[in-house]
C-alpha cells in the first residue's frame, strides 16, 4: 500500500471515530472514555491541534475543539455532559495523569 492510500484510510478511520463519538454516541461521557480507554474527545481534538501546529498551522485549543465538536465546546458540554460522581472523578485524575500528564 502506498503512503497516500494509507493516509487516506487513516483519515477515513479518524472521521468514522469522530462521527461515532459525536453523532452516534454523544451520551458517552468524556470521563468514561478517559477512565476506560485513556483518551477522550478532548484528547482527539488536542491531537488534531498538535498535528496542525506541527505543520505550521496556528491553531489553539478552543479552535481545535470547535472543529472536532462541531460547535463551541461549552455548548457541547451544556448539551451532552452530565455531572460525574466522586468515584469517576477520582479515577479520571489517575487516568489523566497516566495518559495525558500535566499538560
């Protein structure tokens, strides 16, 4: 497989993951994703931002999140996010530290 085809397939897989998380399963909470998988929608938007920045495209966190979420992040949170209980919050602190670090 040539590099261009591989890149196209990887991009298609990313778009399918985004669609699944944003359109088919918006009720799945970011905290649950992070606690179970070590990443969440915010991680995906950050990776998008980092890829843009690495290619000389200036993009901030809020802009990347709006691109990924399809709306301002605060609007998506208000529409989809629920409060997490103490156990999920404690697990998130560990998962975030192990998978994202202090950034």
